[in-house]
C-alpha cells in the first residue's frame, strides 16, 4: 500500500517530500499531528534495516524534524513522539517501513 502512495498511484495527504522519503498524514490520526514518514525504497519494517539503508534512515529523521517544524511542534516546549512499530505485539499493520510523527497534545505512557 505505501509503495503505491510513494509512486502516486494511491492518493494521500502529502505534507512533505524529499529525495528518499514521502511524508503524509495518517488516515486514522491518534493526535492533532500524526504524519507517517515513508522511505521510497521498500523495507518491510525497522527490524529489516541494514547498512545499505543508512541514507534512507538519515533522510527519514531529517524529514520528521522538518515536518515537526512545519506543524509548529518542533520546539521542546511542545514536542512530539517518533515511533516505529515492529511485529504483532506492536500492532504493526502495514508491511512498509514508516516512522510515525505524533504530536499536538500531551501524551502519557503507557497508554490507557
Ligand atoms: P503501524 O501500526 O505502525 O503499521 O501503522 C500503520 C498506520 O498507517 C496506521 O496508523 C494507519 O492508520 C495508517 N494507514 C493505513 N493506511 C493508510 C493510508 N492509506 N493513508 C494514510 N495512513 C494509512
């Protein structure tokens, strides 16, 4: 599915693109800001990353920071959460690596 968003075949609410990533709003947001940063290259999940993905990962984190800045939550007085889910217990539902950028409200941990 996310490969088809990256290719433009499936529409998404894209907030930012870079050479190696596409960032778009989550379809079921958990907070006022909930953006997914997806590498253009297909990687199943964070547990499948290796040395060849260093540039993609670097771009994903830079894009996450840029998204936080453009959404007005980058300053630590606001802040945001970055999440990678891997596997069943984490409820990873889409088999294409994605970094959740979640913010715009205070978050407690563990979730209720
Ligand atoms: P995860 O549990 O880490 O696999 O998260 C997958 C996320 O993708 C969930 O938060 C979904 O709401 C979101 N999602 C699934 N399909 C789409 C889509 N077509 N566009 C935007 N977000 C999606």
